[in-house]
């Protein structure tokens, strides 16, 4: 029923799009096609007359909802003559639910921010317009990105071959890395660990030799603030917790013997008190709590936010020195970093609703954010308020740099929200602690990263089977992993693998293999 409802309107709207595209007689249409131009600060307005479009933007479980008063979008309105009105419910704390209710209502806003999966799913049912022709004819800056970054269409296109959304494109490669208390190493006369065995020795010393000097055995050698990240430790023994590329082919880490070996060792470390006893329950405040109380020794986390504890804790722990270190060489002889910041790792963007009365103006509006001017606006905010231009480069004001949460400070005015634009990693480097910048650059220079597993597109049949298999298989893996690490069950690889077989893991792997093969051949 939903599909039929949308498709009726889709036919009407696409007819309008076609009419607009073919009408070359009107002078104002010719003027509009000249702008905005790449690298031009004086962008031509999208429309002669001011117009308003509705937008559903609601993510991070309601922590970010479109605000009609965001200053970045007010500036964009001045440049384009298009203003946006947020229609997503600000009272909702569940972004998925807010999106589903919006779709179920049948009243699709002019623009809709959402995940790739949802936008493609409902795009194929007629809720959102195919964008490739609109882009080709009216969005030169977006088209330039599509030409220069072909992976955009590879990972964004729906299984019917249409592009239904313009994605947010992240920047920078290094995301997370290893951190260790250098002040504790110095006190115990230890070197930065270079291998898995050396890391074990260091964590053992942290546990037993009172590096914080309070006379108590309260140190927690290794911790992480998000429970599933304990699986990152598996790389120390050559294991991995999900799909990855191995020798040019798709591999599923938990289905390999190395994963079992890793779980046995992680369980051993846990039983010896080397891993946070509350690692599955402590939650997001783990860094604040354990570092703030001078009891946390090492972790694996984001470079920027983790290194900033050197600034925030210096007054209460004078010798505090939490520094990045290279991934320890694993038992296979490799240094492996399991995370990488993919340009498309967020897997979301903005689609144009089927009932949008002027899809040409809508795509031109989105095109503005891929100009130099629009990109700077979304990355740095408003010139003179959040940044100034120095030597042609944006530099944040002291008010921004003194904030304890700079991304949050920028989101207050609409910058750095998940919207179609290309992020600029230089924005992040301005407020990162210098040791974080150095750590990230070292990881990039030495290329510690595992082979990137791309975001493949599945057929409708594959997606249905995937949705049936993936949740139950990953739930079983995560629950079993937790039992093994906590010592509730002994690691039994053969039984574990047999259970995965019964759950259809080979079918799940085949889905990924076929999708990856198509990705390579597109």
C-alpha cells in the first residue's frame, strides 16, 4: 500500500522534474544553472524569490534535531534564498522511531536526513526521488564529487541502481588508537610495550606495583568506555570481531580459529585483573571515572577526545601523561589497527521527498554545501563568530577553542551536524592536543590499518535474508564472547562454530561475498 501511494505521486513529481529540466526558455533558469560555482564565494541564489522547505533531521537518538534558528543555515538561506523548517519531533528521544513514524504518516518532508538503509529502502518504494539526473543537470559541485570519488555511488546507490540521497562525507583516516600512561611507565621504569607479550607485562606491573602511589591495589590496567570495543583486543592474537578483507577476499572474523584463541587470552587477562572488571557495564563515562580517579592505565579509543584528558586532568593529577602508542605487534608478527575513519562510515545523508514541489531548487540548495563556501560554513560555522580567516584559512576563535566540547559547541549553531557536505579534518586538528595529532599522523604514516571493508550494496533478496540472519548471529556472538571473557563459560570453539553453522552463518558470509564481488566489478 505504501509503495502504491508513493508511486502515484512519484510519477507526477518526476513529470514536473522533467518539465523543469527541459524548460530552457526562461532567462532565470539559465542564470540559475551557472551557480553555485566551485571555489566561488559569491554564489548565485538558487531562487529569485525566498522559499521555504521542510526537513526531517533527527539523529543520535534525538540529541541532534534540526533547529530553525541554527545560524549556519540562516547564512545558507542568505546565499541560496532557500530556508529550512525543521519538522522532526524534538520531544522524541528515539531517532529510529521518529523516522518510522514520519514514513508511516505518508507525509514526507521536502528533505529527509536518515540512514542509507532507510533512505534506499523507502526510496525504492517511491518515498524519495532518484537524484542522479537532477545532479547531472543542476548540481555541478555534487557531480564533481561523484566523478572524483566513485566510491560514493558504489556504496550509496540502492539495489535498483538509483541514488536516493546525498551523503555526509567524513575526512581524515585515523580514528582510534592505543593510549598508555607514560607517567606510570616512567615510575615503574618500563618501556612502551612493543609486542602483545610486552603489553601483558606492562599491564601486570600496573596491577601489582602501585603506579599511582596511593598504597592501594586499585589500578585498572586496561579499560574501554564502550563494551563491544573489548573485541578490539582480539587483534593482539590475529583475531577480529566482524567482516573484513583477508588476502583480497571477504572473511568473517568470529568464524576463524584466531578469534577463539583471542577469546581464551582475553579471558585469561580478565581473570588476572588486567581488564576492567566492569568493562561490559561501566559505559561511556569510563574514561572520566577511571582517568579522573587516577586508576586507569591503558585504553584503545579516539585520538582527539582521549588525548584531551592531558589538558583537563593536569591540575588534579600533575604528572598525568596519557600518550598514544603504536599497536603492539601481535602474535602473528603484525601491528594492526582495527578501526579506520572511512569517508562514508556514517552511512547517512539527505534525500528529497517525493512530494517536493521544486526538486530542482532542492538539489541546487544541497549543491551549495559542496562549494568551497558551503563546505567552510558547515565545518567552521559563521565567519566572525566562530572563526576568522587568516591567510585564507579558517581559524577558530578563542571562545570556540576554550570550550570543553568543541564539536558540541559548533553543533549549537548547526555546523558539524550530519548533513550533505565534505568534512574537513583540519577543523579537528585545530583543537586536538598536539600529541593526538602526532599519534594520528604516526598511524597514517605507518599504515597500521586493516584492509578496509567497504559498505556494500545488497539486492532486495540478500537484504531480506541479511536482516533475518545478521541480528541473531551477532547477538549470539556478543553474548557468547561476554560469557567467555567473564569466565561464565569455557571457550569451546568447535561448539561455537557448530552453532553458527546452524544459525546460517555460511549464508550470511555468502551474501557478503556476492555483494563484495559486485562492488569490485561495478
